[in-house]
């Protein structure tokens, strides 16, 4: 199935999008914090921590999948 060959590349692009969204949302949380909404900014950062926690595993898994090509 040649379409399965595209899976690692697709997952890599999805991961890149996720990291870009994380960075954009972090910028917004910094902006919110500067305007005095510390609680909101902290809640956003707490939610974003899941992305950071999973990033290493995702990158390792993608690397293994890419090696298989």
C-alpha cells in the first residue's frame, strides 16, 4: 500500500503544526498576562504543558517511522 508510505510525513507535518500552534498560543498567554490576567495565562500554560510533555515521544516515534522508509 503506497499510501502508508505517506503516513510518517503526514504525522511530521501535523506535529509541526501543533508546535506552531503551541508557540502562537504561548504568545497570546504572555500578552494576556501583561494585561493583568495572570490566572488565565497560567491556565493556558498549564493546558499547553501536555504538548511539551508529549513532544519528545512524538519526535522519537516519527524518527523511528522515518528510518523504516
